[in-house]
């Protein structure tokens, strides 16, 4: 789920940058440091604007100026139990991997309905119910997130298509 | 000596993770009242931001996360025209009985029937009647890429 979240961060600026464009430089440094990172719970996609740049405070001993910046950013926060659309990119006998924006999802074969079986002989290998549903790299699927795992800088999710209205998306 | 105000000697415990979920009841943690965006709205916002940065000739800072997100939104955003996105936003914000999260989910998943919508978003079950929800979905379907 995408959110417009207000966040706060401390940015330091080297004394060689003290001058006319300090606010712009702080904003640029913020953007470079924060955009595209995963804070553990959510991904920060893009920073919209900063709205509260504090006065710079010189850190004793290093001479760097520290600014506390409040800013608004578009963040992507997946929740357990949420239904998301994703694109399949790898299929193997244990299940398939799908990508929903920056998040990688794995749907295990245990969480795939019984009528959809793995077909290793097809090119490319796919999950199919031999009727209208085929899951192969590039397929759009609707997945419910069952579990999330976070590690520094990245998130992984386990998903399920075992439920009504989940699975392949027609069109 | 004992009544001096010392700084706390241990930092406070971070809020326990793993309790947030979007099941039959919504427990969103720090995102409880944060403005949520449907896929189409997010696509509009991010693309507008990129165009503005390009116009100001600033570095667009195309991180891998950003590119993956843009590709994802291009594939799944249902409402491509700005007017349609705004119309959907007006339709959804009229529904005060739903939380921001639920409204954004409805706008992103674009279900055909009220039953499908309530199955995919379990927290909706008691908040809105099937009839009202179906009416909302039909209005949205009319605005979809026409």
C-alpha cells in the first residue's frame, strides 16, 4: 500500500558547503541518502518536499552542521493480510517468485490451490490447471501477503493464492 | 546526589514489530492515520514529481527501487487519465465510514462485484452494505480507461 508519510531525519553538512545554497544542499543530500532505501518496515520511493528545516547546529569536535529535516515522501508499506497484484518472474517446483514493485514475494506450492499443478515439461516451466489458468514468468497474479520478513535494506514476503478471487488476473 | 536529573541510562524499547496486519481488523501501527494512495494516485504523484525534477533540471535520482515501482505502477494502475483519478478520489472520499486504507485498497484492486471486494478486503465486512459497495464499484468501472 502506498502512503504519503511525514518523516524526519538528521542531515549533516560539511563546513565547506556553508554558504548561500545550504537549504538546497541539505535537501539534495537528504534525497541522495534516503530515496530508494528500505527502512525495515517500508520502502521510501520518492521524496516530495521538505517542510521544516531546522537551524543548523554545529557538532562539537567535528565542525559538521546538523539539520533536522521534516519531509513528505511516497512510501510503500506492505501489510500482512493485504492483497496485492504482482508479476511472476521465476517458476520452480517449490512455487513461484513474483515482484510487486520493490517487494519480492514467494508463493509456495503448498499455498497454491490443488488444481493448479507444476508442469516441468512445458516451455517455460509453469503452474497450470490445464484449463484457463497458467502461471509463468510474466503472468500478472493477485496474491495475499501471508508473512513479511525484513532484513537491513530489504523485505521479503510469503504470499498465497489459495483463496477466492486470488491467482491469475484475466487481462 | 540522588536527586540530580540524569539522562535515561537505557533507551526506550522500540514498538513491538509483527503486530501490524490488514486482516479482519486493521492494525496498521504507525500508519494508522496516514494518507494512503491508490496505485493510480501514486503513479500520478510520482510521475508528476519526476517531470518537475526534470523541468528544474535537477537530478531525478533514478534508484532501482524507483524504477521497479514505476514499472509496477505502469502495469497495474487502472486509471490512466488525471481527471479519472481525481473523480475516483472524490467518489471514494465521499465514503466516510471507510478508513483511508480501505478506500485506497478499493481504488487499487478495482473489483467487479461487492462480494469479491469484501473477500479481498476482509475488514470491509460490516462497514458498508453490499448494495452501496456495488454502486461504488459500478461508478468506478465507468471511469476506467475509457
